[in-house]
C-alpha cells in the first residue's frame, strides 16, 4: 500500500451483509446478504465496480473460497455444505457460477449465539474443519424444586 490507507465500504446496500471473504487473488468478495428477505450468498468484483452474482438461490451463508478461487463453498438453508464451481472470463472481469452441489450435512449451529463462520476449508478444497453440534435435539427438561428445605443436622 502506498499513501494513507483509507477505509471504504466494499458493499453498500440497505440490507444486512455478513461473512465476507476476499478471493485468494483479491479480485472478488463473497458475502451473505438478506436483501431478498433471507440470507443468500453473492460475489462481486473487489474493489469494484461490477455487478454482483447470486451464488445461492434457496438460502445460504458463510461463503469460503478454495485456494485457487475456482470454487466457492457455503452453508445452504438446509445446513448442507455446498460447493459451486467458479469461472472467470480471461480478462478476469466477469464471474460465472456453475451448478451447486451439496457435499454433506454440516450440522453447524445456525442461530445466535453461534454467529460467524462455523467451518474452514483446506486450500485444495478437499478437507473441512466444521464446528458441528453433537446433538440437534433440545436439551432435556429442567426440574425445579420449590420450597425445598435442607435436612437439619441432629442436636
């Protein structure tokens, strides 16, 4: 960097954006946004200008790039870890997303307080480290005893 670094908004909409990640080559930014009413994954040129490309269409969050930027992963609404091949034009200005492929059920927490990225992908896109719930069932019921008095020791 040269000169004085100055922050700038990478994505500017009226929606909530989260989980942004720059592509390994620094040319694209993947993020999740609720601009359609549910969280979806998008990619757009970084730092811009350029149109955004919808990656997910039935809900998605937590996008992560493969090390060569030719594949993007995300958690779909059904919590499956999903893969999408990414192709760019020879000049690197146009991005095209291929067919989505669910890889496996992730069992990741999807609600607060489990915000943020819940998995990591190896640079070759072949291994994943996933923060998974041990059990999806609700916690056992909690018993509460009212008016309990401890046993008094003998005199």
